[in-house]
C-alpha cells in the first residue's frame, strides 16, 4: 500500500464550496489533513479539521487575510489547490451571413482572466512565501484540456487555462530549490452540478467524445490532486497531468 505522507498536513482549496473543489476538500480530509476551504460562496465545514474563509481570489487583501488566518490557526500551509474558476463563454466575434452580430466584451474577457489566471497567480504568490519559509510545499493548479487544444467559444477560458500551464512550469523552475513542487491537472468533461444541468444531448456529445465513454466524476480530479500532493509523487514537478478519460487522445 502506498503511503501518502499527508496525515496532519494543512491544505488550502480555493473554490472549495462545490463541485471539484468540494470533492477535493473531502478527499484530503479523509486522508487526515486539515483543510481550509476558500470561496466567495459559503462553504461546508466538515468538523474541527476544516475551516472556511470567504475569499475573493481577485483581491490580494482578501487572499492575504485568509493566508494569515490559516497560519494563525495551524501554523503552516503544506498544499495549495488552486481550483477556483468561472465560465463566461462566447465567440470572440460572432457573425451570421457575413454580418457581425456580437462580440466578446472586455468585461467578459477580463472577468475570466481575473479569476482563472490572475487569481491562481495571486493565491500562489501569497502561499509560496509561507512555503519558502518552511522549505517545503506543493502547489497544484487547475488547468483544463481546452488549455491544450483550444475550444470554440472559449477564448477567455482557454487563454486563462493555457496561461496556468505556463505559470506552472515557470514556478516549478523558480521554487524547486525551496523544496516546493508545482504541478497542474487538466480535467476533461467532469460531471459537476453545473455540467449535469446541461441538456442530455450535450451530455451525450461529451461522452461520445471521450474514449472511455463517460464523463469524469469530481472525485477523479480530487484523487489526482491527492496523489500529486503525496509522497508518492515526490519527484514530480512542472508536470501537466490530463485527467480526461482520453479526450485529448480522441480529439
């Protein structure tokens, strides 16, 4: 049996109130970790080893206050899971019969970049300072398969998720000398509450495009984060791990 070495570790999960973030918080708690859930929405608290911080990842002061609160409570941060993200889909320029009928506004583009890219940067910047002092830590970033191959109608989201991959590789180079590992996960189609609310025809299309013939569960991503944070992955950094049922292969 693989020993994870995670019992008693302090883990921060951004966007941890629902979906993949909630499954990730629960998985680390099951491993005996102490978990701080950061979200703009009220989140669940699963006993004494879990706390909730209301955090806007686009606001540096909010992030620093939450970091200070975790340090005051538990004295260290061993793992950061940068999971928080939003969607604001739309074509860059939408046309019909050669006539432009819509564009992606600056506000829509900037809002996704602010949460999905700058938010990852800002949280990592705050927590990395703690980890440098400890000379240890793991930063795990949520990218996406669309960050690898693009996707129709997701200019802003793809730009952010591609940027996360680039930051992951850069931070692995910058922080390795302090004993800090940095990796990214690229989920495919995952059956979160938001996705499951889509029309069945759309869900069928997702399954058909996935070689394993199903969508992933939030727990599939949580398990990947757990493994990457564990001692079993102690020589892995700068990696981008697809958890997508083979969708990139099948594309």
